[in-house]
């Protein structure tokens, strides 16, 4: 049977609910040899700063049980180079969501304003939750007052659809989601990686030079599902679910828990075509069960009676 895969993510009209997660898919063109990017709902760029950023020193990635640790440190080419060099490398049909990071609120706002000048940028995702930088990011994501100020500033800076990526390292994800909604966010993305540590016993040093890093992959999927469910029940704006999605069934679970769309991250390291296969697999899953619209699955989790 035919399945309608389209969804509306806070004003972003997507051909299907599958995007790629920031920091796991480069700037998109790197994956073009393995995957027709037009098969996806869209891509979310590496987090972009006003000026180019070199990131952390190696070791920056390490395997973990059922996942991986990373502390890349938001290395990126900067906003201007992204607009000038990276966007033209993508087909016109590719929906581009630009992820934005800054050390201060004003830097976020300036980056959002600059990116909004590009007609190819369909929306913005504010990275308020990076767990492996030494300033900014996680402080905004953990402090409701700072988060409110950040969202308010970037909302003033851009009329583009605005997503805010939240940290899982908080007491109440529902409260943080409410803050974003109150300040004008069009949608929220969650979760970012979980702050984590692993040790090399031969050297008795952290496996990452930064010490702490972000844990991603299948290990965090149940945590992400829980937080998506809690956030989606607390706000009326859409939720984009992230965390440990490896299969189409994983992605469908996020929709059932209240997500309107999902982002595929760590899976792309194992299989560069993963996001496209997951998008196709969701159609197959729905078709076999007589589901004519993927959007009909959103928020259909049933409690035990």
C-alpha cells in the first residue's frame, strides 16, 4: 500500500521524518557517494560557529559498550565558509537545517542572523547542549534562565523555523522544553549525547583527551525515548527524537512516543547509507501494518490498563 511519509516539524515541511543528526553527517556532501540525500527528510549540519573552530585535540573518539564516546569539540569551518562552500555542494532538493553554536548568546544570535540570509537554509537548530566543550553549550542547556535568554535572542535574530537541541543532563526535560516553547521555539530536538567517561586501564588515563565526552549509540535509546515521551506531553510544539536509532523500528518507537521526526546519528558511522535505509524501512513497516500515514503514529503510545 502507499504510505504518506510527509511531516511538518515546526514549519519545516519534510518529505519523510528522517533527518541526520548534527556532528555525525559532516556537511552532507561527504555522504553523497553512499546515499541520495534527496531520499531523506533533511540533513542537520555540523554545529557552526561565527568563526572557524579547530575543536579538541585527539583522542576525540572512543568505542564504548553499545555506543561511542566523542569529544570533537565542535570543529567546523565557520558560518561564512559553510554558506560559500558547503551549501552549493548539495542538491537543490536537499532540506538543510543549520546547527548553530556559540560561547555567548550574542554569538548564537549573530550566527543565526547570518545563516538566515541564505535561502537554502530551511531552518536552524540551536545547539544548547554540547557536553564536551569548555564554555557555552551545556551551561545554556542546564540553566532554565540562560536557556530562556538564548532562545529569546535567537528567535529575535531569525524568522526561520527554530529548533532547540536540549541536553539530557538535566533534572526535568519537560521543564526545559516548556522554556523553549515559551520563548518562541518552533520545535525541540532531543536528546543530545549523555555526558560520560571511560578509562584506559593500561595508561590509567581517560580514553578521551578531553576527559569527559558525549555517549551516543544504542545504549542511550531507552533514555532518549523516555525524554521524548516526557517532553512531547509537556509542550504543544513538535519534538524531533534523537538517540541510538539504528533501525526503522527504533525510529518508529520515537514517533509512537511523541516525536514528529527523528535524527539518525551514530548509525551513520557504521553504515553511511543508514539514514536512507531507515527511511525506507519505516515505509515498509507501516505498509505491512496497514498504516497509511506515518504522522498517524505520532504519540500513540498506549498505557497498560
